[in-house]
C-alpha cells in the first residue's frame, strides 16, 4: 500500500483516470470477445466481492424496473436503495445514446431467444 501511495503521489489525477479507463477498456474487450455466458459469470464472481456483485445486481435491476415503468418510490421500496441512485439511473436511461438503454435493449433481444441458442455479439 505504501508503494502505491508513493507512486500515486507522482501521478496526476488525469494520468490515473487514463490508466483506469484503459484497464476498464481491457476488461470490456475481454468480456465482449467471450461468447460464453458461464465463463463471463465465473469471471465476474472471481473478480468482484459479494458486496460488489450485490451492488451491480441491484443497479441492473433498478434499470430494468425503470424501463418497465415502475415508479421510483416503488423501486426504492422493493430494492431498498436510495432515491438518489434511482434518479441517477433514470437520468442515464433517458439520455440520447444511453449505454443503459443500449444494454436494456440488448438484454430484451437475448431474453427472447430460445434457451439453448447461442448469444451473438
């Protein structure tokens, strides 16, 4: 940890942000290249803590519920998350070219596929 703090003291905030974005891009590329849902799920379970999985799962559920038209108050009651997070999700979903919207639409397409059919990228 001390080494990280030492190195970090020489890096600008912009440099750290670029490094983080590059790493995120690497992970996204690896996941996008895989057509194996079980492998992706295993990877996510390996790299994320239980709390991180729960947090991401709750955010995904809130985006799906917003898309279905459920009120923010009902979502808060159902998932036990703050209205602030739900409002943020709602704003993101409404943006032009929203990544949330794109992923929801992709999810809806794959959810219609018969069970055994391989997902295309």
